[in-house]
């Protein structure tokens, strides 16, 4: 572990990335904070760490990227909504919520392409529910939330899986019109 009182350099990024996968949470957090300190030099390594086989490494990399609150990395966070580990998906969703409505574009674009993913659908529903509670959703985004929420009801038979994709497409078009 890199000593807390030492100045870290770009050459230590690989070592810090390796420490993201440690069993000790304090070591992982320390490494994550040092990697954030090394931004922008550490960004490529953090993005690569999202592909790690180690769930701790992915979790800490998502956490670090989320802490940056830089919208250009939101698509990488959206990708992590389909991670096999529920903790990684949770931190990715919460990191996206830091962007408020700005997370909708990459979220809707990904959902339109991969609407059949159960994990992505749950992540989108979670984010839309949180934005709805903050009163940040517009009419067509609320309609998408209603479609996704209807699908989450136990015992409900969803007859047309692309209904949510169409609702997402309409919400994205409305978002484009709003931004022009």
C-alpha cells in the first residue's frame, strides 16, 4: 500500500488500480482517493478497471468515476448498470443520479439499444423513480417510468417487450427538442 503521507505520481497508477481489488475496504478507498487525485492521468486506467474480473476493482472504479461528476463518463456508468454484481450496479445508478436530468441522454440511448436487458431495465426504472421523486421528469419520461413500473409488478404479463423502448424513444426525442 502506498503510504498516505507520500506524494503519488502517474507511475503509481497501476499499483493503485491493483489496490482497488484488495479485500481491505480502507486500502481500496485510499487507492480510489489517490486515483481521483491523479485525474486526468488516471482516467484511462479507471475506465479499463471497469472491465476487471474483480468486483471490488469494478466497484471502486465506478465509485471513482462517479465522484468525478464529469458528464462525458456517464455512458461508462450506464454500461455498468448491467454488471453482474448488484453493488456495482447500485453505485453506478447512484453516480448517474448525481447528474440529475443530464444522465437521461446516455441512459435513454443505451436503453433504446438494449431494452431487453432485465438489469438495464431495472437500473433505468430506479433512476427514473429517483428523478420522479425529485420532480425532475417531464411528461414523456414519466410515461416511460409508468411503462417500466407496470412491468415490475409481480404476476403482470408484459405482452410487448418493445413498449418500453418506444416510450424511451419518444422521451429521447422530447429531450432533444427541449435542448434545441
